[in-house]
C-alpha cells in the first residue's frame, strides 16, 4: 500500500497550503481531518478551500454532512479509512490534513469505539427533551459521578452519549473510552507550528478576512437552516 502522509498542527499554521503543494509534487489526494469542514455551508468560518483553490486535486471528507446532522469520530474514522485505502489502491498518495486531533488519531491508530444503539440513544434524547439538560446531567451524576464531573452540565449531546454507554455496558463511561490500536499504514506525520506571536498575527488576519468575505451572512444562513 502507498504510504500515507498526515499534515497536522494548530489552526492557521498552513496545513492546507502544504497539503496542496505535496499533492501536486508527489501525486496525492487529500482526506480532510477537520471536523467542522465535514459540514456543507460552513465554508468561510472554517477556512475551507473553495473548489477553485483546490487546484483540481481530489478532496475527500469535505461537505459530507448537513448542519443539522451530528458529526462523530466513529463515523469519520470508518468513512475516511475507506477513502485512504481507495486512494492508495489507485497508486496515489493519501494526504490526511486537519487539526481535529481526535479524528486524526482515530484514523491513524485505528481506535475501537464503544457500542451504540439507536433505540437507547433515542430514549435518552427524548428524556433530554422532557426534563432539560440540567436535570439530565443530575441523572448522569447519580449513575456515573466521574462522567458528570468531566462533562459540562450544558452539553446535552455528551450527557446523552454517556448515559447510553453506561446503559449498554453496565460500566462507567470512562471504562468505554476508545481503545487505541496499533498505528496503521505506517503514516508519515508532518507537524506544523509557528512562534506564538507570528501565529496570533496570522489568525488575526484570517479572522479579518473571514468577516470581509461574509462570515456574518454565512452564520445567518446556517441559523436559517436550523
């Protein structure tokens, strides 16, 4: 299998630009590992490259979710692994790029995730709707105090997930954290970083450009889509 490359690092360090340059130089296709760039319509605020900016290079795991859908590491891991192996099978270099480190690690280290059950999840989501996030957090605290202490009392999604896992496994939520597997594909990892002062200036310029490019209108459009 063609050895993949992963380009990682903090926001604003130039990961996308380097990935494009690598893809052009060695013949590669890019697999996104930025959780927010999975969403259609979240373009300006995530610094997503436009189709023109992609220079004709194939990009995967971009614009695969509606904003009303919930991204999950497990779903991403499965879908991105298929992309990586299909790219490599074509004799092309897979280039994984992004700063969502849990997504990157789940993909490269083949994490194993706890089970899920749609019916159990739906039950707890309905309970959340019925009693509210604060009351549900209190219920979690009664069955798994450690999980409750590590999850914000306003984070309904994680509270529901913790209660689902506790019910399915009969164990504390922490006992079902992803198991880290053996690193796969012998991926070459390139980490980018900048001096903090320089990076702060780059991020300030990026933020100014986002507002100039229409960030407020993008957010208003997303709010209208739910």
